[in-house]
C-alpha cells in the first residue's frame, strides 16, 4: 500500500465505538422517561442516549449492554464512564464492566492523490475496487486488523 | 384586533360536560347537588386563578368581574371551598346582585355590576381575569369612562402574602373603560390598560402621588399622560411610580404582618387625545394619582412585587378588550389586558398532586378536542399516563405512526442541561412550558428535529393554548 510513511502523517480519530456492560437489567422505559436526551425506540427495543459534551451516542439495551460511539475531536478523553454515571443517576445499580473498544475510525489525509485503478492493480489480492458501488478502494489489512478505504483525494479511512 | 379566544369556551364546555356527566353518579352515590355545584364553582375559580386562560368568566365577556371575599383569611381568597363572589362590573347601571352566597361565614360572594363600587376594607377582590386584590382600606372602584374623558388610574392592590404566587399584580380590567389612544407620537406603545381605579383613602398616598405625578409630568413631551399611582396604605410602604414607557415595578414594601397590604397602583392610562387632564379626583378619592398630563400607554407595567413577573407581550387577546398598542390610532380601545404583566400564578401546579384542569388555548385553533385534564406540575403522572396509553396504542398499532399516541413534548427554557459535566441534569422536566399532544411524526436528522404534532394542549408562559396541528423545528 502506498502509505506515505515518509511524510509524517496525522491520523485523526474520528470515531470510537465501544461496548460495555452494566451488569444489571435496565428499564428502558424509565430511562426514556426520566433520562435526558434520550430517544426511545420501542420497536427495536433500545434507547438511544445522546450526550453533547463528550459527543456520545449510546445505544442501551435492557439487558444492560451498551454500545456507545464517541466522536472525539482531538482529545483522547474517554468520557464513557460519564455515561454509566448518568445511568446511575437514574437509579440503576450500574457496574461498569467489560469495557471493550470495538472500533476506531480514523482518517488519514495524504498530501497526494491516488490513482485508484492502478492502485488496485498493484495490490490485487487485497484491494477491491468497485467504482459503481463505492468510490473508494477497500483494503483490509490483516496484520493491523483494519480495513482501509482509500479515496482518490488521498483521504483514507 | 382581539382574537376570539377559544380557550375559555373550551374550558367551559369541558367543565359543563364533566359536571353533567358526573351528576348522575353523584346522585347515585347520594351526594348532594350542592356538592356538585361547589365542585363546579371551585373548578371554575381555580381555572380562573390559574390564569391559564383569559376571561374565563361565563357571565359576560365584557364585564370585568370582581369577586369579593369578605375578610377572614388573608390570602385564601378563592381557594377556599366557599363560593366566591363574582362581580361583574362594567354595567352602566349599578346593580347589586348576589350570585352565590357561600355557606361559610368567612366568605360571601356578591355580584356587583356597574360602577362605582365601594369596597369596604378588608375585602379581597378578584376580577374576572383572576386577579386578586386584597384591600385593607376602604376603596372605591370606579370605572372610567373614556367618553367622559375621565381617566382611570390603574391601581393595583397588592398584598404580599407569604406565598408570592398568590399575589397578582394584574390590574382589574374593565371593559367599559375606554381607552384613548395615545397620540401619534407616543413613544411607548403598549397596550393600554384601563382599570378601575381603586381609590385608597389614605391621605399619604396623595402626597406620593403628587410627587409621582410631578415626576411624570416632566418626561412626556407629547401629550401622553402618564399615570402612575402609588398608593400606599402606610407611609412606609413603598411607592410605585409608573414611568412612561418604563415598566416600573412597584415595590411592595412588606410589612411584618400581612395585615397591611400595599396598594400599588400603576396607572397606565390611556391617553387622552385631547390631552384633557386626567381627572382622577373625580373618583372622589383623596389621593388621586392621576396626573393632569396625558396618559401614557404602557404596554408592560410591572408591578413591584418580587414575585411579579412581567410579561411582555399580550399573547392572547382575551375576550376582554385587549389593549393594543396603538399609538397612532385615535380610536378608543375598549379594553386592555393586563395579563401579560401579571404574575403567573401557578395554582394548580404547585404541590398539587391531584390532576388539575388545565386546558390549553390556542391562538390559531379551529377546533380542538378536549384532551383531558392535565396537571402541569405533575409531569410524572402525565408521563406515566401518556406512556401507558402510548404503550397500549403502540401495541395495537405498532407501525402506525399516525396513531394518536399521547406524547409529551417539553420545551426547555434552557435548552437542556448538557452543560453539567458528568451528570445529566435531572430537572430537565421542571420546565414551565409543557405540551401534551399527539404526534403525527417526529423526525430527526443528525441533530435537527422536526415535529409534526396534532391535537395538543400547551402551557406556555403560564397561559394555556390548544392546537389542532403544530409543526416544530428544533436543533439539539
């Protein structure tokens, strides 16, 4: 992959998806009624809680599993415990367990353009390019366990 | 420009329907008819007091009604179970009719119509709009007839009770009072309020008034007349001066005991086009605050109670003549509204566990169904009810969005409490503005929300509104 390793690149983390468990059954209705900034999706059986300060969107299930995606700008501050605390405020006996980062989305901007067809040819086995489907080349790297999306402009996610 | 306010009618129809409906039940249970009547009366007065709607009175829309309550307790005027007096005022011919006489000795209700009305001391007045006045001194309420070029200072009798919410600073409204629009140059345009003047017999007031008037005389360059009156029952009482265009909160000096009410009069008189002097003294009161200058039309008059809140706009033109700011108009306004200035009295909400009647009024209502009795203060009950209903409904129609699901939408005055780090603000639901309605569609894109609501009741700024359809946009 033509990653420009010569040039120091800034990788910006745009999104972090993580899961954790509260180890207790959560009453979604109560959360939906009393919690702040919640969206109750009864058809799916979950509650979405959006926070502004740490830009978190948390999906809360009644089993106690919580998936939250944090949109971080620069800081690496992890404010997920705040989410658990807010649940605690509502009266649930929340235990913060099993915190696992599931996904991190990062953007890396390259100062050059990438010619995608050639790029794909060079990286045959890995890169897959379907211009009709998606304008980026999909490049899953096993070693890093990451999937890269390479765009022509040089932005890769 | 007065819109027909459908809320009082709606409320009234609701009350009547309910009363009729339970009449049989009451009879079956063996409860007297009188109880039912009391219930109805209580209900009406409560709605009136809550000021959730204007001009609630069924009697005549145009006549301001005074409710007299003989002195027994200081502040429990209409809260008591006894019937309250309803005094429709504004009739040209003074007549005295007794509406209902309360059984208890503490209060009695009289219907007074016409002016002037002599109110003995120690009486609590309540006007049709629900303003409460406690009079500790003999006063005479007169009606100013614009045609007679008599200006009525607007007076307000305060009694600052231990419970501020009960006090209202609104000025009684008199329909028959005619307003003279200010001259073209009126700088301040505001609703003109005409109020029957309550004359205070205190001589001290006159002094104050004179001072006040002299102050007032200076500013108006035009022919406005500014009337401000501060009537003080006691020399120590603070004085209220109404300045032209400036909302002056009359300071209610609080004496130790509640015995002494502070009469604060803010006169905002309609301007006399001709600049005729305001002859307040016609009332015969010793103190006449009326200055001889023109009236000044004030839109917002603030009365200086701490608990008094000043509301800026007349949202709803009430059935009572609404005063409008018509600086340029030459016509006489028949009535004005003081409601905006009045403090919002939360009678039903505060600490009231039982469900209360609160029906919204809408400005642009075509027709609204009666949604039910909602307790503004008790949101939890509402939520639970709504949620239970919505649960039932949703189970019935899972995918039907259009379904009437009762939903509660709340408007935060502060736009949510996300500023608090680490914690969600729990008092997110302690907002003043509540909407209870059904939703057609609620849509969200990122942080943009769109609401398509229907059949709703809202309590906004203390007032109630109803709507058949509402569309909202919000950003989170």
